[in-house]
């Protein structure tokens, strides 16, 4: 009887423990799991280094151009003033490249569960699959946001150091929010990128498939649509679609206020401004993530 009672008590405690499983406890567990992966630190390190490194190259090119006469190619005696808005825009433009790194991280955040068969243990501890996905998304977004913010702050510091002796023109009033958009908008967009990529990874359940899908979404698809729209001036609507794809949406948003894509081959019926591009990318994130959650919720746990 004592053994039976002991077994019953143990089972009841296990059930009670499972019922007490909280969302933030699940988030903490996912943070620990991500921190235990070598790929996390490699990709986050690349993010934190690549952003300021690309910023340094961009700032150097802008400041160097201010010392050259573009008509003759000769060096000017007195450098031209450097546009502060242009500096911030060049820093922000680097986010589109780093988005691929964060996307790979987001894919691996979920596919690592399947490739190592850890998903079975994870779902045994937390059988609520929607909570499991949401907790993992919060954890992945936290890593992406923290390291991208670090990268942007380093980029800002590098800009101050490299332009200390340059004459800078003030930022126009209509673009006064540009520094804030670049410094804080970059982490937000990259956090969304991590969540979107997690949805892709959940749909594929394969690192190779998820990364290939990510590259196709960010690069290949936009190239195909842009080339197709350039073949016929009547296909302006295709150019509008191209501007609304994830990669283009990130780029337009990071250019900030008073910016927008410049049509090249046709007059598209819709040209999103920066804040519209941000909302469009948010919609892309929601669509892919929701599909990923549905796939995880309805599928088995085989790797």
C-alpha cells in the first residue's frame, strides 16, 4: 500500500508540476537551450561584429567621397560637408545584409530541436506546443535584439569617432527621427526576422531546407520579381509586389522618414513609405510564424 501510495503521490506531483509550468519558465528554459548551442554564439558574434564593421566601411566611403571632386577625380583642398542623414542611412542599410545572419539563427533555433531529436524531450516537458513555439520565439528574439542593439551602438560610436574632424550638415527636420529609427528600428526588425525565420524552420523541420527557403525569400524571389517587372513597362504591379517583399521592406524601413523605393522600370501603383514597409514586414512575420506554429501543433515529433 505504501508503494502504491508513494507511486500515486509521485505521479500526482509530476502532474501538478506540469500544470504549474509557466510561460516565463518555458522562456527561461529556451534561453538556456539557445545559450548552450555553439551556433548561437557564432551567429550572435557575427551580428555584433558585422554591423559595426560594415558601418565603418560605409562611413569611410561617404567621408572619402567628400574629399574628392567627383567631376575631375582630384582631391579637394577643403572637404565638402558630409550629410548626417546620409551617414545614418548608410548605417541603416547594412541591416538588410545582417538579416540573413539573424534569419539563419532563427531557423536553427527550431530545427536544432529536430536534428538532435531533442524535440521529443522538449515536448515531454512542455506538451503545450503553442507555448513551446511562443517561448522559443521570445528567446530567439531576445538574443537577436540584444546583440543587434549592441552592434548598432558600436556602429554609432564608430560613426562619432570617424567623423569627429568632418564638417557635418544637420539632419533635415523631416528626417529628425532617422537616428532613432536606425538605432532602435534595427533591433526590432531583426527580432522580427528571427521570429519569421523560426516559422520557416518549423515548416521545414530541416536546417538546410529552412536556410534555403530563407535565402529564396530574401534574395531569389525579389530578384525574380524585379527582373520580370523590368521586361514590360505594363507590369508595374509586379514592382509594387517586389517593394513589399521581406528584404525590400527591411531596406525601406531602415532608410527611415522621407524615404521610399525609387521605381526604375515602371510606375508602380503602390510605393510603400518607411513606416508602411515596417508594417508589411510585421505582416510577413505573422504569416510565416503562424503557419509554423500550425505545422508544429499538427505534426508528429519525428526528426
